[in-house]
């Protein structure tokens, strides 16, 4: 059934006043916190501790893996806790305010480890700080993300809110990468250290800047949405809760069919994203043989992608609906993403070194990442719309549990994408540390030939599973009216 924007009139459903532009900006800017953390953990932490501090890379990997596993366990607990928390500042804001100073302080310490410590001592230092950072990010991020369904019940306004959040998350995270490669590493080249990537002081400055952005992001988001607290949902009545009852309620909340579709889709999507990220620089260096400047320019293009995704998602939501829009945009994005590789495998593109090849890949990447960001926004907005359907069934608001569960599955399968990437490189015959000029054309061809069907299988499975999501615009508006009638009868 078509999701006509006029099928149901949102104004007929009682609700809080729509969020202002300032509220949307404040709420969105808060996503920069995760952008900073994800950027540091994904791109620089292993390099810093293994190559600069001197800790065995296996110990660095072990510490980060343990921290990741512990975070996956913490997320559902934080989600449930924030759903049931009672305070004069509501359910979410106390968590956000609490996390600001500890998180920013500890993130600074992460990039300024003591000098001269043994490997074992440094390992425990890294492990302890990584665990606490991931825990405090969860304490902030899950309640903060869970605000989206509370800030507005409107079908399209939720997509708009999450567009701001996605834009700032991508932009701030990418800014940290550009800052590091374009400014800090060149700035800290010395007579003794020819490459700034191996200068500890560059990472200390990076840690200071990241910590400041985290603190400002949390406080700005919390203060900017503070005035909305009177309009947010109240926690459930006080109850006697045992551990068994808590997990029974979590299971009851998550047994929603549409949630299961999004949950399973997120699992396959996370593996695909991990595979794509792990091999991106391999394709830049080996497959396309781009220079470091060209690779950097493609990375800078993500700023444009963030704008495309953030602008497009609300338009798609208003015109064709979230589920249909996510599937259509997803198919275009995920089928188009490996297209440059396919054209090269078929011998259609010119040889490497031709300027057309770079600009073709640059443009295709910019547009494709923008479509993927749009897809992610629509998926998150679909998750927000589960809240009212679940409330009708369970009598509880469970925003935190829903968003924590998605964070949980992404954490749990995070490493599978890297493992899959390693498998692709192994069967293709790409040796670790091999000079791109020394790798045979046959090996490069195999890398592309194995990558394309693998990534497509993951993405198409994700899209197929997502089709099991059942909430339309009409269904969402009916859920709001049902809840309004229930409250009026109480």
C-alpha cells in the first residue's frame, strides 16, 4: 500500500510542539561525540599504541576487543535503565550531563599514556581506559539517541531530527581524520621524526581537541534540548523489579516482528560496513593505485556526502515513506557502490593513472556514501516509530531498549566485517605489507572479483530482511491515536 503523506493528518494527534531549528541543531550536534570516538578507535588507536607507544599490536587488539565485548553487554542495561529512570530532569538528561566531564577527561588520558611503562602496565592502562570510554559513551549516546521519538511523535519530523544527527556524526568524525592527516601529522614532523604519524605529541593534541569537542557536544546537546523536558514522556510507575523480571520485560519489548526485521538487517549491514571500511584503503592503494593526496581528497568528499544524505532523507520520508524509501535508496546505493570495480573488472574503465578514473571514483563515492547515509537515517527513523507500537502492546515506553539493542548487535558483529575482509585478501593472494607496484594484475583482479559478490550478498540480504518491517505512515498515525484514546480513558 502506498504511504501517502495525506492519508492521515498528523495534526489530529495530540503531541508536544514541534522541535525548533535550534533544538534540532543541538540534538544533532550531540552525535559528534560518537563521531570523535568512532574516528579515534577505528583509525588511530591501533596505530598510536602499536607503532608510537610500542605496545605489541596483538595486545592492543586484545584490549580493544575486550572493551568492545564489554560495551555490547553494557548497552542493553543502559537502555533499560534510562527507560525507567526517575528524576526532575526526566529519564534521559541526567545520563547525558553525568557523562560529559568523565568522558572528555578520560578520552584525553587515552592519548597521553605514561612514558616508560612495561607492556603489561600499558596494556592494562589501555584496556581500563577503553572500557570506561565505551561505557561512558553508552551512558551518553543511548539516552541521547532515544530522545528522538520523545522530541516529536511526527512521522516526518523524526526523519528530520535524525538527519541532523547523522550529518553532525559523519561531519565531526570525518573532520577529525582530515585534521589529523592534513594538519597535525605535517605539523609534528621534526628533524628526528620525519613522519608526524610517529610523533606522540601529535596524538596528545588530537586527544585535547577530541576531548573538548566531546564535552561541548554533550553539554550543548543536553542544554539545547533541556527546555523540552516537560514535553518528554514520564517513566513507568515504580515497580518491584527482579533481575528475571527485567530481562523478561526486555525480551517482551524486543519480540516485536518489525524490530526483529531491523535487528537482523542491522547485523548483516554491520558486517558489510565493516568489510567495506576494512578494504577501502586496499582498493585505493592496490586496485586504483591512487596517491595519498587522491585518497585524502576522496575522504574529504564525505563532507558532501553527509549533506546529500541529511537533505535527502526527510524528502524521501515525506514523499514515499520510510520503508519504501529505505529499500529503494538502499538498492540504488548498494548496487551502485561496487559499480566502478565491476567496470574495471570488465575492462570498460581506462587504465589507472587516467584522470577520468579518479574523478569517476570520486564522484561515484561521494554520491553513493550520501545515499548510504540517507538509508541509515531512514532506518533509524523506522526504529523510532516502533516505540508507540511497542507501548500499545506492553504499556511501556522503551526507546532506550530499542536503540541499545541495535547498538548491541552492531558491537557484536563489528569484527566479522574485518574477518571477512581478511578472507577476501587471503583468497585473492594479497600479502600483508606488499608494495602496490609489486602485486600482480591477476591478484588485484581476484581481490575485486571476490569482494563484489561478497558485499552484494550481504547488502541484498539486509534489504530482503528489512522488507519484513510493517509500520507505514498510516499505521504510525493509528498507533498515536490509539495511545491518545487510551490516555484519555485513564
